[in-house]
């Protein structure tokens, strides 16, 4: 956890869930875990995580491999890239959302049907 009176300038790499209540300026990476920006949290930079929950302020890109949630108390300015995005009623958001789902496994295309041969 990054407490309310903590200021971090630089990149953070985490192998466990991370809660930000202070200020972070840089990239936060927790690809197999959750990053939670609490109500008092302020992040200027990029988030790369499995799940992202924003309740505070974020100015930058949010990349989630599963789900990004922007709570009613949140203020987000930047782009969100995730297969699932939840914007709660009251959330302030300015940016774009890309739910391409390119992280999902590709579905095999159906095999073409061969024309029947007729002997004349």
C-alpha cells in the first residue's frame, strides 16, 4: 500500500495487489494482480494490471488484461484498454475505451463446405 502522505516519482513493479492512496507519477505494473487507486489516490502515468479499480484521480493510460472499474468517486483522464470496462454512475471520465478483446483466444474459423461431386 502507498499511504496518503507518500509521493512516488518513478516506476513501480509489483508481484502482489497494490493500493495507492498517495501520489504516484510513473508507470505502475502488476500484470498478474490488481491495482487499486483509492479515493485519496492520485496517479499520473500508466497502469498495467490484471484488474484495475479506480476510485481517485488518474491522468494516463489504463491497461487491464481482465477488467477495469471506474467508480462513482473517480476522475479519469486518459484511455482505457481492457476486455471488460465498468463505469459507475457519477464517474468522471474523459478519453477513449478500447474493448477489442485481442487478449482473448482466437476462435477457429468454420471449415468451408466442399461441393458434392456428381458422376454423369
